[in-house]
C-alpha cells in the first residue's frame, strides 16, 4: 500500500498498483514494483506503514474506519478505539426507536453469546447425528442394546455441550468470551472452552 503526498498532505492512497497522473506527468503502475524507494519518494510516493495497535478481531469487535496520517514524511495507517460487539440479545427497533414486529412477534437481534451457543448446538448435533441410528434401532428392535462406547460418546457430547454453553453464558464481557476460544501453550495448545470428545472405535 502506498500514498501519494503533495504539499505535506496525502492526496491519494494506492491499495494496489495502478497508473496515475501527478504534476502533469503520467506514471505506469509498474513504478510501484520497478522503482526503488528513493525514486518513488522523489515524485511523492511513500510506502504506507500499518499500526495495528487498535485493530481487533472483527469476529468480536467493531473497528473504526482506517485513518491515514502523515508525520515527517512517514505515512501510517491506523485505527481508532475498537468497540465490542453486542454481547446479549436485544429487541430490534426501527429508526424511530419503535419495536420491530414480524408475524406478530418481537424481532430479536442475537448477541455474540447466543451466536456462539448456536454454533455449539450445531456442532453437538453434527457429532451425534451419525450415531442416531443406534438409538432408533434400540427403540424399534426388541433385544437390541446400544454399544457402551456409543452410549458413553453420546453422553459425553451432551455433557460437553452443556459445559461450553454454561461457560459462554457466564461471560460478562466480550474480552472474556473471546478468551474462551484462544489457544494457549506451544506443544499441545488448548483453549479454556475445551473440545468435543471423539468417538472411540472398538
């Protein structure tokens, strides 16, 4: 990323190389790759440095629009202070602040906690589905018993799902929720929320 500087002001940002005109001269996009640093700066083209100090995971935070600053011929791309996304569910409202009703029901905007719990439920369901037929067979075929490893696995999945949901529900801040999913450790990294069990094949 480059910036075109003129009279101590940034007049254009180049996210990708492109032809441009400056001070009555036309330049090819190739100058961005073929010219060295001094050659580019001689016509006012400066590389943009990125300061990601305030930029946060967009899954959990709303970042401000990027800002480009010029300081002593150094162009820096940065962001303002990020704000956490909505943690809890809230009733949706229109531009006038009135409740949004659909099919006679209040529309609810799901917060991060509900979104994460929904994913956990989907994952648990996906793990249980392949062994559902054991349960169906046990209900339909007299004398058939579900193998112990299948029973143990299905119980463990439900238990872990409940534990994960409880941990998510207990979070009071976006930072706490995000921390549940962050892996720590170098050799065998783990995360606070843990992992679902795997089916042991006998």
